[in-house]
């Protein structure tokens, strides 16, 4: 195994995951800004519809990070 390639794959994974996290956080902030209610307050009240949307944001984050990690080992 060439350690230089493994190291570059690791760096690619870190950079791609960081970009994915930043984009998804911005997406959550954009969602919060576009809605007429406070997302955090609605979640503490137990609003399941808002919870489903926020859960889908985090699922999207998991898919994006998983793809970045998976592609870095190719």
C-alpha cells in the first residue's frame, strides 16, 4: 500500500466532509430564515412536522458525507 495515496485520500475525506458539513449547516440556517417560525422553538415544543424536515436535513448530511468518504477510497 502506498502511504502517499492513503494520506491524500484521508485529506480528501477531511476536506470533503468539512465542505459537506458547512453546506448542510448553511442549508439548515437558510431553512430557518425562510420559515416564519423559529425552528429551535418549534422543536422544543415537539412539532413533529418540523422535526421531520430537520431530520431529512441531517439524513442528507449523512448521505453527502458518506459519499465523500466512500469516493475517497476509490
